């Protein structure tokens, strides 16, 4: 085990193109780094900026979003939403002091397993070079139900 | 040294505490008004688009959001070098007059007034608006509620909401008035005039007619001879929305008037290590410490200051009250701080009369309420009178209109030094050796600041940052031998040391 | 014996207090059914009076304002102990509000802004300190925390009442509910609920006409030559936060041709109000390649300040790095 920083990256992939591409890479034994944990959505247009922000806030160092090429979206035009949300996120993250390069958008068709594997490998190295994001954990006081249970037990 | 702490200050806006130190004999050695709150508007507004400022800065204070809203709108106008059309300007001033009416009503009946109506040493449970309503009865109490309701309803029609209006933008306002709305606003304004007259009568009976209160009001305990400032129109009459700032001396001589962009020639702010509140003073006179008099730059900005700094009121009923006031108090300027309550009610009447004047202005229903700025945005200053004092917003922007610098000198901030003087004097007068210091007596000391109608959230919009611990080592004479400071990371001044 | 009521302000503006007073005669109902035990805005009980109360002796406390200083945190914990029901009241306590925007910058830079501005004369670079030795004794000021927090990031919270401030008609409805609860005629909703607000978005309450949207340009409000009073503001190119904001306010701002600024907090189900608004905007704007998208988005000069105007402190990230990252 090396002491090298191993980025944690969440990869949101769309069911119709990029997830199949990742699958194809796996079946073709094309290596891509274990740093990327894949989450499959039906469409890249399903990407809510909330998913990206939650990932970054809860331990991810980078997020990869992968969808069908423009014009090839299984649901016709929804990947354009992914494009717009990605641009919005990047502009906002920059103001929050987070490098926009930590959130990457890529297009991949189901046949492009090798290219996707390369993209993912390269992205892991880019995030490694940026360093850990190490976002502070959210303060979570005890749930209010616990508080009232404790108070009820304490009362004679 | 024995210490008495009043924490928190109550029946005002914002956070404050008072520390009173007694020497061995039981006399007051000194007192400190400390403001322990900050949020940081002057920093976090930087980077925001200037048109957001009427909405962002209104959150400096929810008691006087309209004041910040208007100062911000005027500063944003100045940033763009744009002049709203007459109807736009009048709509803003109409909203502002109704707001002033509601706010002064709130202060007199809810914040400051209970001290007079219930008595300064009434039990805590009764010495508040709820006690007042129980005492004066449902009918009178109902009128107070109605007065606030009319003022806020008018603000809501013109500004969209009762608290934090949203209609002022650079170049004018987004909402005009229909004739139906105008009729309703006029009706409420006329009722407001009668309510204000009734309030002055109530003051006359309940305060001036009570020998103990009359003595407190006219006597020396709560009196300081300071400079006074306030906005005046071209005829040197009080105006809340626009004009030049008039500055008069403790003897009543006018030093001059200044336009908004000239404020830094007149006003400077001083920092003390024991409060987050800064202390403005008149530059031309200079800072001489927490003292009053013509040689000290300490000044006051309150309703009383505005009356002192002006030559009269711009509406007839208020003008008659203005004359009656100065005759009763023995001339101009008036220095007794409890008289601020009286001056506030004269302004209540002016606000209501101005409300009706504007509501019946032929241009008020014009659809020509806004112009689109065309010049490149740069820098601007906007000044209005907040109920608590002169309010200055100064902005610099980049050429997209995003703020690069925000400087605010806020109503109550003007009065930091004057309030400190008032509290100190009240404490020294009321606390004597062997005086039992009970809750009622401490409330009488609090009355010294309550007259100013402080808005400490306004006053401490600023955020100083990670604070350093500073220890001063003094000899028996109180001379500083050494100052040790633990500084935050980054550049910091070298600690001051002096060998014994 | 009437049950006890308290209202307290932390890093706030007092607007929530004024909003309660704006319920007009409803305040008298409050007085009739409750003993107002602590409310610094309106009556004279002091901190020592709260400390002397038995734990749980306050039936309900409305706590507004964000947690900015150690004093704010102390009062949040104190009032949590003394209260059976603690309500995060208003935008600052529920989601950080406007003061939460301070989380985009550092305390360091704020010190320079406050104590070195154009009207400040401070040749000795004096700064306020948390403990200072006056000739007569020590004077203390509370320490400022680097990041502003919401109430529920400090103590458990029973209910959330959003709004900046909550609208008077909503406060009146909640007072009515509390009175009914005290009289045994109603029960409180499940702990953790949002009260005094709606279940949808501001768009649902807005009377403006809505059409299929394909926004090609976003303008600043002062750039609009005319604002059509009947049509959705977002469609006209004004970035309105309505789609991401909880209902309950009756959409007052859009009705006076001012875009919604999001003061009622995240729409139901949204974990992050800014993210929700970004998602919504992306769905209704034009642009199928990066350049076209950028052209539209260039109409938002301050994305963080716009999307997170009220909700930054409660958002998923809560603050920018400038506020919490130690200096290198």
C-alpha cells in the first residue's frame, strides 16, 4: 500500500451509452482505475446538481458525468440539460473555491469502451494532481426525537 | 472593582450590553456600552451585483429595512449616474413616509414608551407593550395596532411586502400605483395624521403632565451638549428621503451642509478594542475622547438632531409642533436626550402629513416610474435619514456593476459615542454610594439609550474577523507598560512595547 | 398558570420580531394564552432570568437568527435546554439567510473591510478583541466563528418556519395552532416538520401566466425596458428563484414585478436550494453546445450569490473554502 493520495471519484453514467461503454471496457478487460465508483442513471439529464454537490460534500474528490453524444440521447434532448447543469455547477463551484476541473462531463457511446476507460484513467490523474478536496463534515446534532426520549426518561 | 452588567439591553433592536464599574466608595468609575454582534455586510456584499443591494442591505435591519433599501437604491442610482423619473422618486418617498410613521409608532409605543406609560420601575412582566395595552385598554391599544397596520399595509402596496420591500431598482421602482390603491393609501394617511396628533396629546398629558417625567425630560441627568446632524431640503427643512446633510454645533450654529459624495470630508470612524461598533465623529472638530462640548467631535443623529439641524418642518401641523417644542424647551438646540421622544412624535406627524401630500400628488399614479441606466457603473453614495439617524451607503463597482467596495455608516452607528456618554452620565447620577441597585434603577439607566431608539444590528453590519487576544499591562497609575497580543495568522502590526 | 413563551434573536436583523408584531391583534391572543417569559426585543427579561429557569419550563421558543458568535451558540444551547419545543424561525435560523453569504469569504478579509474603509480613521490599526483590560476591569466580547451555522447545525430543532421574514398570515396561523394545542384541541405535527409554509413552490402561488420556456437571454432587472405584468418573470429573462423556493408567501414579490429571491428556502424535497434552481434553470433554457450555453449563463454575473442567496449555510457544501480553509 503506497502513501499516495488515492482520489475518490463518483462516476454518474447514463444507462444507454456510457454505462454500456463502461461495461464493454470491463468485458474487454480494458483497465480503468478502481478510484471511480459508478452510479447508473437512466439518462445524464437525470443528473441533479444535488448529486454532484452531495458527492463532493461527503468525501468525493471529483465527479465524472458521462452521457450520450449530443444528438444521440435516448430521450432525445435531455443530455443538453446535463451540459447546462455542468456549466452552472462549474461557475458556482469556482466561486466557492472548488476547482471546476473536479467535475468533468464527457460523452461516450456504447461502443466507446476504450475511449471511456482512457478518459476515466486520465481524470483520476487530474484529480490526483489537484489533491484531496477533504470537505469538512456537516455538523449533525442528535435528532430531536432522541432529545425528547432522553428528557422523558429523565423526568420522574 | 465591583461590576454591574446589564445583559442584554432590551426594548431596542440588536445586541448590546452595558458594563458599569463602581469604585470602593460605591461611585461609578466608568461604564462601557459594548456591542457583541457582527454579520459582515461590508465584506460579503462585495462581489454581488449592485441591484441586489436594496434587497441584501435591507437584511441589516428588519425594523428599518426600508431605510437601507432606499439608501441602497439611491447609491445604486448614483453608481449608474441615473436619475429616476419624478413619479419613481415620489413613489419611493411615499413608501418611506409610511414606513417612518410605522417605525416611530413602534418605537414610541412598544420600545421606548412603556417606560413612561407603565413607569420605569414597573415590574418587568408589565413594562412592555402587552402591559401597555392592558393598561390603556383595548380601544387605545387597538389604535396603536391599527397605526402600525396602516403604515405596513402602505409599505406592502408600494413595496410588495411589509418587511423587506422589493421594488426599488437602479433607475426607479418596479411597481406603480393604481387609482384604487392611491385612494386607499390616502385614506390610511389621513387616519395616520389624526393618530399622530393624538400621540402628541398623549405625550403632553402622560409625560409632560407628570412632574417626575417632566423633570427627567427637561433636567440635566440625560443631557449632553453635542453636535447634531440631519438631512434637510433646499429650504433647510427636515426631509427623510433626500437633500444635504446639515451639521450644527452645540450652540446651534450651522457649520455647513454636505452632499452625499462629500461625506468622508465630514465623518470619520474610530475603532475601540472593546466593542465591535465603531465610533464616528466630526472630522473638522476631531476626536477628543468620550466627552461632549463644542471642542469634541462627538455628534448625535436622532429625531432630535434632525430638528436641531434644520430650520423647521416642511408640513404645517408638524411645523406648529416644532415651534411649540422649542418654546417649551427654552430655545434651540435642545440637548436633553429624553426630548428625543418628543421630537420623534413631531416627526411622526410630519411623516403622516407627507404621506398624504405624496398620496395626493398628481404624478403619483403616473406609469413613468423607472428609467434604464445607460452609463457605465462606477461609484456612488446614497444618503437617507433612517429613523435612528443619518444613513450612508457608499459603493464602488467594476464595469459590470459587481461591487468591489461597500462602506456603510449607519443610523445608530452615528450615536455610539453619544449613547456611551448618556449611559455613563445616567449611571453616575443614579448610582450613588449605598444606593440599592435594583432592576428598576438599572432600567432607568437603560432609558438613557432607549431614547436613541438604537438599532445595533444596523450599527454593527461589519465583520472584523478572527480576533486577537490583547493584554495590556499597566502600572499603578494606569500607564501602559506593555501590550501583548496573540495575532491571527497573516500580516499583523507589531505589538507595542515600552520598557518600564 | 399560562405556559411560557420565548422569542430570541441570534445573528439576525429583527425582521422576524417585527413580523410577529405585524400579526396585529394576534399578538394579544399570544398574550392571552402564554406568559411571555423572554423576548429581548419587546420586554425586559435578561439572560440571568433564562439561566434561572428550570429546564423544559419554556413550552415554546421561537429562535431566529444564524449562529455567528459564541454567544449565539451559548444561547442556542441554553434555550434548547430550557424549551420543550424549539422552532427555527425565519430564514437565518433555518437556512442561514443573508448573513450566510459571509461564508463565501474569510474573517480575515472582513476585518480589513470593516476597520480600514474610506471613512475609518485607524492609524494604530486597532481591532476589537475578545478580552481587553480596561483600567477598571476586563471587558469581553464573544468570539466570532469562521463559518455561520444554522440552528439545527448546533442543537436539535423541533420545527422549521421559513421566510425572510415569515409572512404575518403564516405566523398568525401558527399562533392559532399553538393556542389550540395548549387548549388540547389539536396536536403538533411530527417533529422535524416545516410549519407555517406551503407544500409546493412559489410558482404555484404566482398568478403570472406560464408557457413552455426556452430562455435565450437572462437580464439584470435594471436592463429590462419593460416588465410585462402578466407573464412569468423567468420567461421574460429575469432569474426568478420561484421554481426552487417553498411556497407560503403568496408570491408577493413577483406580483410587484420583482423576481423571487428565494427567502422561503428550499422547495419541499430539495436538499439544496441552489442545486434545485440550477437544475430547474437548465431545464428551461436554450443552448445545445458549450458556447451557446455560456452566452445565456453570462447573464448571471454572480452565480453563487444568486443560487445561494438565502440558503448557503444549509446547502450541501455550506460555505466556500475561503471561510474555513487554514492559511497556507
